[in-house]
C-alpha cells in the first residue's frame, strides 16, 4: 500500500509549510519512499482525530497510522532497515534525539517570532482567525507586536546558529559528507519560513545559507520545487 502523509497547508493546497511535516517529507525522500500528500488545515482536527492525533504530520503506512515527526522518523528507520539509514546507527539516533529538541527550541522557537504575522497571510479566513486567536492568547499580544522587533531580533537568531557554522567548517552537512535526519530536523524550520514569509533569515554569505541551499537541491530539488519566497 502507498504511504500517505497529512501535511499542513493554507489556502494553497500545494504549498505545505509545517516545519515538522518537512522533516518527515525529507526523511521519506531519504528512505526512497514516495507518499501521497493529504492537505490538512488548522481547523480540520476531526480529519486526523481517528488516527490518534490533533497535529500533523500523520503518516499512514498501509493500515498503520504514525503521528509526530520524531516518531515517524524512528518508525521509518525500524520498518525499512534495508533502505538508506536516517541515523547511521544507535549513536546517530541518540545525537538526533538531542538535535530534535534543539531544533524545536532554537530553530522553530527562534524563527516563530520573526515570521508569526506573515503566517495568516497564507491561510483561508477561518484558519487565519483560528491561528491569530490561539497564538495571540499564547503570547499575550498581537501577532504584529510579537513581530515588530524582528529586524533586530534576527541578529540574535543568527548568532544562535554559530554551533552549526562551526560544524559546517569541516563538513558539508550535520550528518557529514551527506545529509541525514539531523539535517532534516534543522532544515524543516528554514523551509517553513521560506514557504510562508519573505523575511530574510540568513545572509547570503553565511555558511548556513549555503547549507540550506544544498538541502533545497537534495532529492532532485524536492524542497526547492515547493512554492516559496526567494530568501
């Protein structure tokens, strides 16, 4: 049976943008697996409730439903051991577990305030209203107020990427000579931003920018072919 993947989209069903769904998209491509995309929106929680989740990604592999990008990555590794490894062994899996948390906090968490008011522009009215109300309740201020200082805040975000820059001085990817799931964890955040916002997170001279470009070209340009802003 074909693999199916519920992915977060906005008003354009062909423009998936969740950082976590992009982690899974890249992991599937790494394993050489194709997946039928099932567009999913913020207000369609009933569509994935039967699969035991309120959030995407949710992957259907035959009659098996697997939710959460980290859980999916482990499932793919364990279920398809004959295909290219996402982790390169137990040590790589353990290191990726650390990077999964760092990616959530430093990358997704660091990017979110820089693009938050751009996200509703990609959504249909009902979803934009849901997003605005739920996120403004979380931050205690309007989305525009959260994002108001982004021209200065992005400087701190760029500084936070220094460990990645130091790594890229001696290797092309976090995974070494070729990318692995550790790269996809971090890349997912940058692809999310590229799809929903014209804001420039990285300077073109930055080695992290060059790394992102290499991943945009990976798997025959899978991520680059997805509509996004030229940032």
